[in-house]
């Protein structure tokens, strides 16, 4: 009887110790996160690393070429190309805030501090918001240029263009400051694994021990405003452009206009659509893999196609780049480098 009582006491003590260890681990404040990335076979890691490295290099190179062409060519000093140069600069920063960590995840386990994780989301979120506003400004610019060609130089003067770009950048970072200030007040505990390839909002909220409802509601409201309003403006602008183009006699110019509008709308719809699903209706995505695929669309795929669709197939940009190459080659020949 005494022996069985002693055994019961030992079992009870061991159970209590295990329970206390579990509680201690659950309440322990996290100091760093581990990004789990993609669940793929180890043999595919190197292949995916090479593929996404090539895509990332193409994004950086394509957008750098656009910036160089716009800055160097006097013919491209117009509102449309000014906005495009800003979009290119924004997307270089935008992808660079996410892709390097994703690439590192294909080679090794990625650990990131809590402060570093919040900083990554702040930079990414601010730039993504700024891009939403900038795409709307670019659509409005095309609407004015096509529907009001005579008044366009007055409506889109240099000072007004600069003011719009400043508002776009400041608005993006102001939204980012509000969200990150609320996230910084949260305490993260339990396991420190983020099932994503970067520090996104929803995976971080799932690790919060304190009540994240204020941060979630604020992010939801800001996402609705920052996504639906610019997207609505884009659809309205392109709708009016289509109506204006339909008044033009059928021909090559009409086909070119429709081709340009459709390609722009395809990329813009993909960008806004995936962001709306993940930030306005995240419950619609039941698979974590699907969430990562959607995230790839707006962090890697649309920035990859934007330089091609918006500018690099544009004859004026191509001529500016060829002219720049010709001038540099002539300078090298004169300097004896060739």
C-alpha cells in the first residue's frame, strides 16, 4: 500500500514538472523567429534557389535599366516616365525586402530577431501600400493624357507630379507606422516558427500571446481603404480610357491601346487581387501553401512582369537605352578602353 502510494506521488510529481515546463515554454517571450519557407524536397532547394535568383536579378536589372533610361534621356522627362521610374525604384526596394531571406531559406534555416521581423514587415507593408497608391496615380495619368490631351500639360505639371509622388511615398510609410506601432505592443510566445518565407501579418498574429484584435481590426480597415479605393480608381480610369478609344476609328492605334490596357489590367488585377484575398479576406485561404503561392504572386511575379509590360517593350525606352549604350561605347573607344 505504501509502495503504491509512493509510486502515485512520483507519477504526480513528474506529471506536474512536465506540465510546469510546458507552461514555462508557452509563456516564454520569443526573442527570434525561424522562417520555415517552402516545404519541398531537399533535392529541389538548389534548383529553386537558382530559379528565384535569376528572377530576382532580372527584376533588379530590368528596373535599373528603366531608371537609367528615364534619367539619361531628355525625351523621357514626362509625367508618365517619371511615375514609371518611381515604380521601378519602389519595386527594387520592395522585392529586396523579401526575396533575399527567401533565397537564404533554400540553403539553410533562416533565423530573424523579433525586431528584424517587425522591421521587414514594416518596410514591405509600407512599400506595398505606396505601390497601390502609385499604380492608381499612373492609371489616372494615362486617363488624363488620353481623354484630355490638350489640357494634359497643365493638369500634370512638374510640381503637381512631384507632389503626387511625395504623397504616395508618405502615405505608404504613414500606414506602415500605424500598423507596426500596434504590432510592437504585442508579446510573442510559444513556438517561434513562422510558416512563411517572410514576416507577414497573419503568421505573426498567430504567435501573439497578448490580444491582437486591435492590430487586426486596424489592419483590416486600412487594407480595405488602401486596396479598394486605388483599385476602384484604376478600374474607373481604364474604363473611361476604353470608352475614349472606342470612339477612335478601328485600326492599329486602337489595337495597340487595347493591348496595352489589357496587359496593364492583368498585372494590376493580379497584384490587388492577391493582396485583397490575404489582407481583407484571409479566412478564404484555407491552405498555408496557397497563401505562400499568393504571396509569391505579389512579391516576385508581378514585379518581374511590370518592367516588361509597362516599359521595356516601349519603343521610346528601347531607343533611349540603345542611345545610352552607343554613347558609352563611343566614350570607351575615345578613351582607349576598346
